[in-house]
């Protein structure tokens, strides 16, 4: 059977400005999206019936009670299968698919997670069925699946506005040493946004990407830290690491990231973070 595999990379918000709450329930954002080289892995192949399996270090957090890693998981109830169903409907695909999600990134952690998995599924299905990656129908599906899915579908450095789905391409920082650290706590995106103080602290600065990121901020970090104080401990460790050019929380947390001037400095910081029992991903920006 034809098979294709797609990386669902960790999404990094180099900066995230919340400008105001919108009438539709979303928030008006300005954010600098970047992506890691590594993340979850989605494998799709044509099959005689739709099947979905979840494996990997964080599989159990997505599986219902009584299901083990690698078992056939329920087709409904995951963004991966929602993406597959939307793709089949939009493109008139009658083929069935066996999909395996290798869940390597923490769940509810501010680095894309389900959004990146859904986007990777769309890219994999498009390749499998000969659909151009820039097809407008893919972008439309992504927009319906979630606010971050269009950026994850693009899978490149962009400036996002609106609810994060209006994207402008940027020159990225490919190859920059990146460390992601999660302290093992999940925080609710809705709760973090709900705890935002509503203060507009101004627009994203202009200029070079790294300078923009450094001069920017993450307006969700204070409310997330109130909900999960350990985020401040992670930030303290990362801020104190040698060779850091930028350290910040990503998205709605609780994962924090740091950019480093060398791989050696990144690896030393990863070892320090791991000594606290925290999850780490030592990688580079794509």
C-alpha cells in the first residue's frame, strides 16, 4: 500500500502579543511563528478501512481508558482524524487510510501539539493523493480545524495576525540551536487566555526577526505562570544558561524555549534542565 510519513514539528512562538478580545470569542494576536526540526511523526497509508493508532512517549495521554499504545484508537475525537475526514470530503477521496501518530511532544504544552499533527496529516494526505501543497482547499480546511493549524500547515517562519491565521512569510533563523523544556504540567489554553489581564501592551516591533523577537514578549506567560508557578522555575534555569540569545514561554505554555549561539551551549542547558526531571527537546530551528 502507498505510504507517506510527515514530521509534525514543535511550533514555537518567538513572541506573542495579545492585543484585544474579539467579539467572536477569539483574541486579536500578533505572533512570530517558527518551527523546530523535530516533533511528532504522522504516517499515512491507503488501507481497506480507516484505522488510527497512537504510539510514542505521550500516547497514553491521548488514548481512552482500556486502550494501549499501538492499539486501534477511536477514529473520532482527534484532530488527526478530523483532518483526514475533512480532506476526503474536500477532495472527493473515497480511499480509506491507516494513520499512525507517533506522539513525541507533550500534550497541552504550547508547542503546537494537535494543531501540528493535523497539519502534518493534511500534508501527508496531499502528497499521497497528488494534491499541490499550496492548494487553497488545504488552507481552508486548516482554518476550520483551529487557529494555529494554518501556520502549522505552512510549516515555516511567519508573522501571524488576526487569531494567528493571517500569515506573512519571514526570513527565518534556520539552524539556530533550540532547546524546549516542559516541566511536566499541562495548562489549559482556555484558562490561560481567560486569565489574561486584557491590557494591550503594544504592537510587535519591526526589523530583523531575532531583534523583533527579543524586543517582543509573550503576553500569556504571566497568566500561565500564575496557573503553573513551575514555569518561573524553568525560565530561571534557561535564563541563567550560558550562550542564551532568547528565552521565553511558547504559546499558552507550559513549555519554555531558548535559542543559543552554539550547539554546545544548548546541550549543556539541556543537561541542566533534565537534571530537574523536566522533558527536554534539543533541536534546531528549521
